[in-house]
């Protein structure tokens, strides 16, 4: 008798679980790629200002010790680096324009 009641309780519990699983909405499919726009925006808004602030502190520290030539050299290198980064970003837009032009 006890075994019969135990089996009945277990089967009704299993039926409830199956009913809940069947009525639950299906999960949306996982994204298939990386959100590169989000990554670029994150780096541009969070990481780049911190790095520029660190460079500024280093330059001010060197200038206060009288190492003006090193500060000017480092500043010139930083400006050239920023120009290369801006050029690389421009190439994305130029490349996108050329692809749209060729494959229209």
C-alpha cells in the first residue's frame, strides 16, 4: 500500500514537472557572433580616456623633473600613434564604402 502511494505521488510530481517544462517558453538562441560595435564603444569610452590620463600624468611628472626633451619626444610619438589609429579607423569607413560600391 505504501509503495503504491509512493509511486502515485512520484508519478504526479513527474507529470507536473513535465507539464511545467512543456509550457515554459523556449530560450532564445544564443548570439552567433561578437558585438564588435559594443567592444569598440567600450574601449573608446572607458579604456582610452584612462590611458590618456596615465600618459598625461607621466608627461607632467617628467616635465617637473626637467626632462623636457623626453616629454616632447614622447608627446610626438603619442600624437603620431593617435594619427595612425585615426587612419586605421578611417580605413574601415573607406573599405565599407568601396565594398558597397563594388557589390551594388
